[in-house]
C-alpha cells in the first residue's frame, strides 16, 4: 500500500483501522493471517495495570502470513 490511511468504518461506531505501510490494501481478501489482541498480550505478561488503562477500548493487531504487522484495529 503506497500510503498509510486511517479508515473510520462507520461514523456511528467507535471503530478505526490503521493500515501500516506493508498492508496490501483494503480490497485484498485474506491478507490477514492472524489477529493478536493487545489485551491478551498484556494478560500473558501479567500487566493488569496496562489492561486497566485500556478501559472499554480494545486494540487488535493484524498480522500477515510473513508475521509482519500490517494493520491495527482500534475498538472503542
């Protein structure tokens, strides 16, 4: 993808998507091979303080088949 973009999925929802430079584009089905919830990462390392800082929000990292971070979903 040539440029970074922030995409507001729906003005009525608290959902943002940040495509990083290695993201192939929104119209590329199957480009995400796995998702990692930041909340789960914090839990695994025992950082309940960081989980509480997220409040109601959640952040999901999108990873491609080469294990590269290609996008970030921010859910409010």
